């Protein structure tokens, strides 16, 4: 869920293709192994060394629930001692039972409460879409949730083996579309109040489905007061020198949207322990820090929210000074200054 490869196939955000002529990317790097009588899965960041050089994540495994190969991906579902069920695509942890709800809540309630009356919501990617859709449909104003993901085989595998959210796929407000995202957006211009893109934005020079043309289509598919969010890998990954990818993403999206901001949240299974979203609106001067429709304490309780609340909403936009200086320059420098974190 949290990584992207510029060579990924359309409609399969955030997951890597298996290397050519390889039986299994997972077996090739020996990510499942035993040590001192315990089974382990190792997420080796050699898969994308530019993001996290010299780092790997180990998770103790109690058993393997399912292991499949589709036309696009290696799929492994693990039971782990620390994170419960863990879903792995092509050697990369995508989602865990222990902390997936923090991402779901922060990627739905924050943007939806910033909108005055969200009625039509679109999810692009998001695995099987169930975790996000379940939170979205807690908002009474929402009339429909469309989910676009053209890897139907993957979606069916998740519905069978990783139904962590308990979502009712037969909910009449929810509709799944196994189609190409760009084609779908072209057919639905000006229709959506909120669009959630569940993948990390590629660098501005990236090719493929999720480049600038994708976000131009997202902008066109939004209503005049529409809001969109897109996932990032967090400041400790994307603010690394020399690329500082997040800075370039923000610059890039500001060329398309008049209101752009960034917020972060804690998610332990991420390599840095943190994720984040870029939030944009076609309306100028939107203050995303102040929700248009703040949730009451009764709503927080009735909806059984475990992470999101009004304090978290505001605090999510609080950033370290080196990040603020990079993402929101004051004009003191002709270029961005150098800060201690490397």
C-alpha cells in the first residue's frame, strides 16, 4: 500500500511487478526464513534502495495463511506475532491487521470533514477498497462510493483471505469497477466530491498511469469544491537527500491545484513508522487544518474510531521545521537551504 514503482501496471497502485524470468520475487531474496527456531519475514529495502538504503524490517511469522501468484503479483498472507495478519505483495508489506485502521481513518475522515457536503466519493487503488469504503460510509451525507482497481484477481483474493475491515461488499452504496483508472476518470468528469488515490505519487518525471496526466484527470473529475488526497511514504523517507521527493511532489501538485497541503500520521508497520497524505482542492485558499464539519464526541464513539479525532486532525499538519522550510518556503532563499537531516 505504501510504495510505488514507475514500471507498475495500470490500476495496480503501490505494488511492484515480479522481476522477469523469476519464479518468485519473494523466494529470490529469501524473505521467508528460519532463525533460532522462529520463522521470520524480512522486508528487504533492497527492493527500492533509493528510498531506504541500508535498512530492512523483520516480522516474526506464526504461519503462512495463503501464498499465491497472479498474472501480476506474488501474494503472501501471513499470521504474525506483532501485527496479526500481514499482506505482502512482491516482497513488500502492503497492509497489516494491527494498524491498517490508522491509515483508513486518516485517509477518509480528515478529507471528508474538510468538505461541506461529500456525497460522491471515488477510491482509486486501495487494494480491495473495503477498509476505506467502510469509513467513508459512516458519513451520512455520502450517497455512493465507487472503487476502481483493474486487478480483479487480486481484489478477489483479498476478499477471500484478508477481510480485516468486516465491510459488507453488498452495500448498495458501494460499487466496484474492474477498469482502467484513467479511462474511468475520463468518463466521469465533474462528478466527485472527494477522490482518494491510494498509492504514492511518482516523481514528476515518472511515466505510466500515475503521472501528471492522471492528476489532471483527477482534477477534471472533481466538482468545483472537490477535494483529493494521495498517499506518500512519510517525511523520513521522502525528505531524504538528495532527491527530497516530497518537496518535488508538492511543487508539482501546486501547478494543478490552488490549495495543497501535507499531513502525517503514525503507522508502525511502515518502515519509518509514519505515513502521510498530500491533500488538494480545486478551491483556492482552503484551510485543511480546520474541518468544515467537525465530528462530535458522540460520532467518534458511535463510529468506534480509534485514531482520528479533532486534536489529531489539527496536529497532523504540524511538521518539523526542516520540513516546513522545504515544503513552504518563505522566499528568503533562491533555492532550498540545507538542513541537518540527510
